[in-house]
């Protein structure tokens, strides 16, 4: 399916809020009120700026959409044109610069990158500085690209579509169907890979052979770049963004063995299903300062498909992708917040959704006790005597031969990991940490674990102490142990 046809449908559709189907323990909240949103970026202070295709740049602050747009540009919103990309200057906190990618509405129609200055939640009037004018467009209104991001090198990277003219992708004579790289003031870095081969603004070309790279992302920490290229008839691609690369369009789509082209890291076929689609849209690495999702997501890459309405997770280490969310109304962009939340932008719902993870509630550990009995068994101890204990431990441990006092407790709601800890409290309410030396299954009793720990030599004699076990941030009941 041609993504141009999809977006034409969007222009005449009314947003319908549609919640995603998420994995267990994930929930989402929604910020409504957007009209044909196309892209978003998160400011250093946490505000979310959202591009609307018609030219308004909206601000979400403290979880609410502000009624006054940051600014409203006059754009050509036909087909896939309009206000399509936004990026914050690396020094935004001090210089208040932000950059946008939009389609100029006057003839000749073309896309432009401009810089603006913020004054709080609104633009400084008259602050537009044109950074880069792209090539003139044909009558075709599709394949404009539009994503812009600053890389770890402080340069501004710009994704451009080939404007439905396939030959644009393979030439150094225009900037369409490319990834561009420029300085923040619009000048062109002399270390660009085609600087000596191209001329004029074409020296900004950093990679070529792309059809419609609507979204791309840099990985925090590593600086690795993934480019999402929308396919035509067969494949959607995730490409490794490497300077000087040629990704093959229109000679190849999907995997290729041609040594002149860089094959995608991952590609999925066309269709309407849980693993197929028609337009890859949105990409975000999960490497936030605060990890809120389970640790298995760290370093993974979220990506979405606009037509099939899902979000999947790509593992760069294995080259495989797995499901994450479904039933989304036409996702177009993804971002990971500093707090570890995942944000997705839905053009179908006209909304930003915030996805969070809530760890499941796990029961506290329970030390098995019986009325009127102590639960501890002393091992290799010259100073402890064994009291009656109904669940008899018949194993005579010789752990180290050091003759230090050890006790054995029987506990439920824990596993055999090293995360189990223990402590003792004496009659004076002093707390002593007890080294845990063994955690293992009790044969024949499901869920019951034996925990062996070494008593602290400083514990007072001739009194009772109370021992508890900690696991998963929760503390068990207290078991009384008589010191003799």
C-alpha cells in the first residue's frame, strides 16, 4: 500500500480514541485534542511538543495540552506534506532554539528546515531563521520524510523522502531520498562522506538510497542510529544508520546481497496482521535515565506500523522482533521519556498516549512457624540448643567446618536467587544483618524453601532474637530464636 493513500484518508477522518492492548502490568494514559499530529519531541524540561500537519505546534505541559499553540506556521498540508518534524537544540536550556521541518506553501513548493526561539510556551515573534531549503517538489505530495534529530556529534540530521521520484534516491545531485547532516547554523560539515563529490547544499548528503525515511532515532549512550524506511510493495525496513551508506532504493527493497548496498537489519512484510504492515512509523530506543520498564527492555528498539496499528520491540543483539502493543489507531511517532515511560503519537485518535509499567504485587515471604515452638535449627553450634520443631530438618549441614552458628528456616514466597537477605533483632531493638549461605527447595513440598544463614557473632546470649527474611523489597514475619 502506498503511504500517500493512507494519509489522504487521514485528512478526511475524525479522530476516534482507541486504547491499545498492552502486555500485563502495562497501563496507558491519554492526552487528547490534537488534529492530525505527525511528530513529537520531548523538551529537556519534560514538555512534549507535537507537530500538527496543518501547521500548529502544540505543547503538552504537566500532562495537559495547552490551549494556545506554541506557534502556527502557514504550510502546504496536502497529502503527506505539512509540519512534519521537530528537534530541540542540544543547548536548548540556555539558547531556547528549536528546529522544525515543514512544507513551504508558495511556489515552488518545497520542504524547509527553520530555527525558532522559544519564550516559555510560545515562540518569539519574528524569530524564524531559515537553516536549509530543500529541492523543489513535483506535483506528487507524498514521500516527504520529515524527521529531524540532533546526533551525539551535535549535528542536525534530516530525513528526506524521494518525492515519489525513484531516481532521486540514487543521485548526489539533489537532497531527496537521503539522510542529510548539517551544522546547527545551516552550514555543512566538511567531514560529510560526499562533501568532495557533491556541490552546494548537496554536500549535506550523509546517506542515500532511501524511499521515505519518515522516522529515525539515535540510541542514548552509544549514538547508534536506526533509520525506518517505508517500503513500496513488499518490505518495511529498519536500517543501520552509517555514514556514506547506500540503502538500495529503488534497486532493492528488503534484504539484499548486492555489495553496493547496505542490507536492512530487520524487515517485515506487507499485510494487515500482528507481524506485517504497510508503513513503519516511529522508532525509539529504550535507554532512559530512569529505567521504569523491566530490565529486559533496556537497549531494545520500539517501532510501530501505521496501517496494522501495532508496536513491536526489536532486539539489536539477536536481530529478532517481538510483540508489544496492538489495536492502536494509526501510530506515527514514538518517544521514550526521561522517566522511562513510552509515548506514542496516534494520528487516528489525535492523541499522545503515555505507557507505564507497574510491577506486579508479590506476596511477602513467610517463615513457616508453629504455635509454641521456635522455628530455627542450629547447625554446628556450641552455643545453641535445638528446640522442638515439627518440620524436621534431617540434613546435618557441614557448610564450612568453621563451627560458627548457623540456623535453618523454612520460607515460602521466595525463589532461590541471591536476592534473599536476612536480619536479626535483639531485645534492645538492635538489628544485625545475617549472611545467607544457602537457599534451596525442600524436597516433596512445593513452594517451600530452606534458607540457611550464619548468625552474627555479636548477637547477645541468653535471650530470644527475632529473625526475618527479605525478598523483592518485602519483609517476612519474625521468627523467634532462643539464644542459650
